[in-house]
């Protein structure tokens, strides 16, 4: 594990874009697991009953069924299509199972984003970011850097989170959003796609995350990387090669 008493120099590294994870990096993990996930979990059935016939919801359900059919193992809850009520009940059970397993299901993330959208719109949700996030965004934007987000949560969920923070609407600082439709976060190709979309070389992008496996993939693609240690973050393997920061104030 590398020392933490340093400052990552964006100019020396010739960084032109900063790619950020959300939970454990810009946002406390406790907000995601103790607020967002329970909010969506408790409202799945009601949301599906009211929005079942929406075209975008139907697309999510079709994708969910394809993911379900590709799932290995008999322990997963079965999906029913015998009646509307049975389908909703079986979908709810399967979504709860995916949540319990912390699966990065694209269909699950899309449906969660739609439920959170309703919560934000109704004023039931207010998202949290660490105090150093807004000053960092302001500093990086003033320096002409591109700021992007890569999260397992859907692009919709990402935009909602940054639009409704306790520090105000931060979306004006963010140039791009990437989710699992780009690719898994632990695969090298995902980061190559992101760099191409940003129209930057991989070596010009700095990726900051709280997960070593993600940083390993980004580093292999050619990106610079920083491991973000925040209160409440999950413990990571100690035998990694990523420099460590405890606040975004150390990046400038």
C-alpha cells in the first residue's frame, strides 16, 4: 500500500479528464445502502402496479427476463407471466433477490433509477455528497478539465443524485455519465470505451474509485488511478499499486 501523504498533480500527469466512481468516492456508502436501496426496495411493487404499462418499464422488464434466463443456478426466484398480479409479484421477488446479492443488473439499476426519480420529484429524497466534492468540481472545471462519472447505477440515477444534492445541483460540472451499458466496471475494455467517448487518450484520464478491482482495470487500460479511502468504505486488498487519497482536496 502506498503512502497517503502526497498530492496528485493534474498538471504534471497531463490529466485532461477526471473519471469518478460515486459510492465511497463522491457519496457516502451509507447513503446508498441505508437510504437509496431501501427506498427503492420498499416501493418496487407499488411502482410496478402503477407504471406496469409504460413502454420504458416494459423494456426494463423484458431485459430483466433475459438476464433471469441467463442466470445460472436454480436458487433464483422464478418469473411468472400467468397474470399481471403474478408477474409483478415474481418480478418483485427477483428484484429483491438481486438486491440481496448486490448484483449489478442493468435492468435492476434502470428500475431503481425510475423509482428514485419519483422520490426526488416528490421531495422524499435528497442526495448526499462529501463536503470536498463541490470545491473539487469547481476547481477542476476552472482548470478546463472534463469531469465524468462511471457507476453501476444507471445514468438516470447518476444525474438525479447530482441534481438533488444537499449542496445544490452539481450537474453543471459533469460532462459525461457512464453506467453498465458501457461495460462492467472491472473490465479493461470499459475504460477504453470511456476514453474514446471523452475523446481523450487513456493516459490523459484519472480514475478515482474506492474499489481496487475497478482501479486495476482502469490502470491496465492506461489510465492514472487513485484509491479513495472514505469513512465507512469497504476494506480493500492491501497488495495493490494505487496511490491513496482521503479527500478530493489532494487532487489538483
